[in-house]
């Protein structure tokens, strides 16, 4: 990744370049922002720029030996740590999935945890950064820089570190090896240890401007301008969401069908069918279940706003709008908070490994009552 490959975020790019030129480089930087804002590709572009032997005014040269190695993300002084699923009879670390990681980053640097889980073949497993990873980080950073420059450790989703790993990382942040930089890429910085937060310089990325997403969709994916404008508006500054809109996304389609089915069954009070619906969802992995509940929250929020008849405030696809024409009146000021609370509770229970059949059937039954508050 080069700075030129990052969608939007011009102010952030210029700030990083300026700091690099002035030598004001934080040894531990926490890149924060919503999903799809380009935190990870920006951190990689910054790492490339800092490692480049002949940096240009606004980007890495792309031709020096360092840049050539970065093309395959195989620079010996660039290291990654990220959530992984456990392999049988083994203390699993990021290097066990390094090939899959590089392939995904090279093909599509804008991705989320759910996409990475599919890449690993996670099924029902949840991903973590395990304690063994901290030992690997220490081992790698204790080695002398092979190129004579910075050693850079990029930690994607540090909020997925277990407590023991977090505590060991804290010691490294307090006393980092010479010429070592840490780039932490987080979507939930509030869940990190306060001691880690206090030892990192926070770098917040805003949502991507609609105009930048429009330009990228037209130039990179050949989307017609009218469609690009519509997709960019619905993406809410999330480029990953924009990509999902132009590619057929089977999971989003599945979530939409599950949501519609539940609302219809609840309205019709078909309890037996609702039980089958719950059992179907219970068969999915925990991460997919959490993503489905997040999707439901978005649909409830969008349908509530849809009632105000302000198109610029809604972010629904055409298929979702067609459904909302009939469904939106059932989401109103008398029940919207209660529905969102039930969804939040269901998500919390799923995260706590409560029986998924019970969680989803309980929520489905409550929707019968909540939808009557019209």
C-alpha cells in the first residue's frame, strides 16, 4: 500500500508525512476509527514511507529495495500481529496464518474481522490474540534491524488481546527496543487497558468523504456516476460497506432475509416457525450471530428514521427501501428504544456464550409484543 492507494483521508496522510519529515514520530501510535475508514492500509502506507530509502515528497518511491519487499508485505523489519483461531494441539500465533493474511491484504486491504474469519475457515470459533503472541512480538523486536532502519510492529484489533497478552505488551510499550515503532489499529479503543491507552498517541480517522468514495468507485470499479453517488451516500463513510454494495454480498442478503422473515413471523404470531428461525440462527458461528444482531440494529434505526420522510437521512438499499415502505410504521417512538435494548441484550448474551437458541427465541417472542405498540 502507498499513500496514493488510500481512499480519501487526505488530511491524515499529510499529517503523517509531515511528522515523518520533521522526525516527530511517535514510538507507539493508536490508529482509531470506524470500520472501513482505512486504518490498516494507512498504517501500512505509513510504514512503507518510513522504511523507504528514497522517499518522495508525498509518498514512498516504489523502486528501492525496501519498497520492493513491501509490495509482497515481506519486508524483514515489518511484523504483524492479529486475531487468530486456535489450531489443534498448538499454541497459535499470527505467523501460523501469515500466508493467508498477506494474500487477503494484497487482494483487498479494506476488510473486517468477519472477512478475516472466513479467510481462516473459522466456522464457530472466535478469534483472539493469545498470550503466546506477546512472546513472539518480543522475540521479533529483540532482533537487530536487518535494513538498519525502523522495526515496525502492526497490531490489528488489539482489543482482541487476552488480558495476559495485554499486560506483556504494556511492558514493551513502556520500554520499547531501539528503533522500534508500534502501530495499533483499533475499532474499540475504549476496551483497551487504560495503561496501554496512556502510552500510545491516538490518531483518529474520520469517516471517508462521500466524494472520495464516489471517485474511487468510478475510477477503480467502473461504477456509473449515478450509482456511485447512491452507493457512497448509503455507505456512511465506510468504504468496505461501499464495496459490499457493488459486489453481491451473500451474507448481507442472508441477514436481510432473516430479518424480514422474523418481522413477518412476529407480526403473524407464528411461534412454531419462530422457533425454527431461532434454531437456524443458532447453527451459525458466534461472530456471524453478532454481525446479524448489528445488522438488525441498523435496520431498526433506519426504519425509525424512514418515517420522517427525509431521504438524505436514510441509508437503505432499494430492496431494503421496498420493505421499509410497509414495515417502517411499526417502528416508532413507542417501541424503538425497547427493540434496540432487546437487541443489545441479545448481543451481550451471545458474547457471553449463552445458549444461542434461547437468546434468539426469546428475542423473537418479545418482538410479537413490541410490534403491537404501533
